[in-house]
C-alpha cells in the first residue's frame, strides 16, 4: 500500500492565529496546528503538505497542482468559505476527496457565515472544536479515502 499524501490548505488571515484576537480564535498558532497535524499524520501513516495563503488565486493554484500528487485535501477556506466560487470550482474540477474544517462553529455566528460554497462539494464539514477540528478532519479524511 503506497503512502497517502494529504494537502492541507489554510485560507486568509489564519497566519494571524495565536497572534491576534485570541479571545475569538484561541492561543494556538498556525505553526502549532501544522506541527500537531504532522504528528497525527505520522500516527495515521500518511504524509502531509501544509500551505497558507491570503490570496484566492494562490489557493486555486495549489488545488489545481494537487491532481496526481495528493489523495485528498483538508481545507479551512476561512473567509473564502462564504465568498469563493473559484475555490469551489477548483475543488470540484480536481475531484479529490475534500474535508472542510473551521475552528469556530460558523452556524452559531453571523448569518453571512452560515453559508459555505465549499460544503456541497466536500465529503463533510467539521467546525466548532477549535484546532481539534483540523485533527478530527484529518482522521475523517484518511478514513474516508481508505474506505473507498
Ligand atoms: O472558524 C474558522 O475557522 C473560520 O474559517 C475562520 C475565518 C472566518 O472568516 C470563517 O468564517 C470561520 C477567519 C480566520 C481569521 O483568523 C484570524 C486569526 C487571528 C486573528 C484574526 C483573524
């Protein structure tokens, strides 16, 4: 069995995690999340590539380049969740199993955060568990790919 390779994408402003507004998004930095994801990946026997960008097109480029290199995508699209047809189209085009994660429970927040352009083309969405959403999401994605 060849090692699964998972692409982890973080959307805009997530580079500020732990550095700004800890009362909303917590004290954990993006580096902490990526380090823990690497640990979880080792336990699961998969490899990971993590990428953050504040630019929609850069995220679209990563998704397009994932074809043939990655078996699945774990994504926190951040604000692009609620705005980006471009990210959704790219994910639909590569057709790789995708799990959407959010730190906060977007359904408990402002109405404009309740809608996700990504959710209808994702395997599933995990939100509201802080950084734990990512680790749960990774496990769910790997289990989903292995069960196919
Ligand atoms: O809860 C999530 O993970 C979100 O994807 C976070 C996005 C927000 O737009 C989504 O509705 C839900 C915002 C990420 C901004 O991250 C910051 C971190 C620290 C300081 C400021 C922003």
